[in-house]
C-alpha cells in the first residue's frame, strides 16, 4: 500500500476552480440571452470559458480524489472498496456511473472522519445533496439538448431545462468544493496521530 | 483493496437476511489485538462460512470488497477450524447479464435494429464479471498463500 501523499495543494486548486465554475454557471443564468442581439457573441464566449473552466475543475477534482482516496487507505481505511484509480474510473462507467461515484465519495467522507473503523460512521448530508444536484443538472441538460434540437421552437422550449441544469450544476460545484475542503481537513487532522515520518 | 485480512475476535454478528446460499449481516464487529475494533456492515457470507461468523470466534478472517459488495470468504479460527467459500452469485449474475445483452443485440441486429440498451447491458455485464471474477481469484490466491498460518490457540482461562 502506498503512503501518504500531500493533496492539500490540489484540494485548494480544485476548490478555486469549482467556485469559478459555479460562478460562471450563475452568470450564464442571470445574463440576458438574446439569440439575435449583440450579446450573442459575449454569451457564446462566456459559454466557452465556462466549458474550459468545467473541464479544468473536473481534472483537478479527479486528481485530488485519486490522492485523497489513497490517503484514506494510508490512514488505516484499508478496506475501502476498489482502489484510488477505480474511484476516478467510476465517473466514466455507463450506468454504474449513476451511483458508484456517490458511494465512493460517501465512503471517503466516512473513512476520512474515522479511518480505523469507518463503516459505522455517518456521512454528511452535503454528499447526497451534491450527487442529487449533479444528476439533476445532467438530466436537465440532456433534456434541454434533445428538446433544443427537435423542434422549430426548440430554443424556447429548452430554456427552462437549461435554467434548471445550470442552477443544479452551480449548486453541485459549490457543494463539491465544500466536500473537498472538509475531507481534506479531516484527513490532515487525522494524519499526525497515525502517520509517522515524512 | 479487493481482499484484506483481519486478525481478531468477533464480538457482534447481526444477521440481516438469509437467501439461498447467502447470509447477509447487518454488521459484524471485530475486536482487534491492539484493543481497537473494526466493523463490517452489510457483509455477505456464504452458508459454509456462516457457522463461524458468531460472537466469540477468534482467529484470522479473510475479507473482500467488489464494487458495492463486501463480505467474508474465509476463516482460520484458533480452534483449528478453516473454511473458505467465495460467494459467486454476483459473478454468475453479471455473466448472465452480459450473455443476455449479447443475445438481444445480435437478435435485434438480425432484424435490422440497433438499440443502445442491450449493448450497455452487455458492456456492464462484462465489466462487472471481470471485477467479480478477479476479486474471487485474488481471494483464492490470498487464502492459499496463507495456508501455513495457524492462529495462536486461545489462552487458558
């Protein structure tokens, strides 16, 4: 089993990007959207920046998740399911990706709070709330895309779904930033009493 | 980690349900040699291993986790008892899923249709089958590699 690896820097970086991602999602909600007006270019540019920011936040978060999952095992939670790599891979597995990332994060929270005997510990309500927001955001976004492509009035019909998608995605990003910060804190609090050496 | 070991004594074993060859425990609590405790919740155990999963059993316990399923597949107790049975139910179910997905995909293709759902079922079945099978093989290797281990006999009262 590998030892402790510092994830504090990656946690801070991921949290900043997640905060920025949430902010851009809110901005896309509140900005007036006029498909024929002068704001069209600005809106598209903002959409592009938001996409780049989302991808960067996702990469930073997955890197942190890999490190944090390994650190929870190094702290004594050696019976966590899968491996640090699997914790990341679940996000890309069809169907199982609807549940396993949540289960992994729930267990990671519990294992960070009580590494030696984590299974009876309870998780935090922010974890299921984060996953619910993530699923709602994705489902609403998919519906918006399908509705937007299908009819002449697609853009108008898709607008409410797009609004829900962006609000849920912003909420999901904020909650994830909170979860990342808290798990990192708990692991760092547990570290000095359990890990010896550098 | 797919397989792990706990040396200790069971202090609590709460059976939740019993289905065919499977016993599902709400929780199993182990007392560790250092005085700490370790709890396993929703643990799946085969009927051949289950008789040793009761308060007072002391020795080495062999455990597995595969996807969202965790359980105990082997025990070597301090009275000389040794038992190993890995529950294969999910591995078999995954294989059936994969085969059903493949059959439905081929049948639909034969009549000129393509559907994403049976393909997803097949991919998922294959992925889960690989995970469960590799966990079972790791469990067998773990138990066999530890064949020489004998837990210390119980201290005289």
